[in-house]
C-alpha cells in the first residue's frame, strides 16, 4: 500500500506543477513548390486545462489517502 501512496504523491505534484508550468512545442508552417520551400518555425507555450489539473490533484490526493490507510494500521 505504500507504493500507492507514493504514486499518489507523484500524481498530486504533477497536478500542482501543471497549473504553473507551460508546455512548449514547435510547429513548422510553410509551403513547398518543387524543390524550393519557404517555411517558418512557430513556438507555442500552452498550459494544461485547469480542469485536467484539478482532476490530477484530486486523484493524487485520493491515492495518497487510500495508500496511507494500509493493512497495518488499526
């Protein structure tokens, strides 16, 4: 049951981090005519939806609670 607690802690921390950290990605836009091509590389920094972040936080907290209530406790 301790493994469930630690997995829950990781999911919980990922949920909190997803609220503040943007995920960068690149896109290549352009046209190609024969052997010639003209293009531009565009960078975006997108954040995860707050709904997804709240689901991760709630799931992590639930896993931590379930993992904390092990069989050895009375």
